[in-house]
C-alpha cells in the first residue's frame, strides 16, 4: 500500500472549515450539490484555525459543481502537498472556504 488515505468532510451547512492540521497530501475529492450549482475552494491554512482564501498559495483549488450533480477527481502519483511553503503564506493543513452554495465536499487525504 502506497499511503493511508482517509476522508475528511465539509458538510453542506458549513461555509468554511479546517479539515486537517498538519502536513498532508490531497489525493482526491468528491463534491456533491445539495440543490443549486455551487463553488467551494480547497486551500491551505493561514494558521491552525483559518483557511486561506488567497489564490497565490500554490495549493488553491476551486471546485465547481452543477445543480444536482457530483464532481470527483483522483489526483495521480503523490497528490498535492499541503504543507508550509516559503513565500505563500500557508502553514501545514487543508480546509474548505467559500462553500456558500451548500456543497457536500469530501477530501481524500494522507493522514
């Protein structure tokens, strides 16, 4: 087995959530609309309790889902590293921000 992948979930009634603190890799995601179309942003953390909304973190990932639809992505090889990066303003961790359209977002990460 190459890694220990676990799901972390941001439910549709939460617009911003820190889902894991510490270095991790995003291996994939699934986002599901609960009605209308929506967008959520997967990003690194600015500190242990705040998800960054800045698009220059090198790990900013916008997810767009159509009304009543589901989007899923498996990221090949080593995935995307969510750890402190010089000059990007992020610390170790991953979360969801701007989930204002009520998407259920599941991230598959290495823990």
